[in-house]
C-alpha cells in the first residue's frame, strides 16, 4: 500500500474515532477503531504478499 494512502486512511479513521469520543457517540468511536485496525491489517497482508512474490520470483521457498 502506498504510504501516503496508508497514513491518509489511518488519519481519517483516527479522526472519526476522536470525533465519536468528543461528541459522545460510542458507536462512531468503535467504528473508527475497528476501521483503523482494518487498515493496518490490510497493509500487513499486502506487505506479506509483496514479500512472498519476491521469494517466488527468486525461486526460493520459505
């Protein structure tokens, strides 16, 4: 994932979570937190897939 997109999505999620905390809407803060963890998880999966492709191109297996 592009670092700019990663940080932009993460900032959006954290901002939504903070907005939910400030306004007292607990559901909004939970959705923001879950979305932030989702963004981090997808980034980790894409990073792992890129590393796997590099190993596959080199003809190596882990």
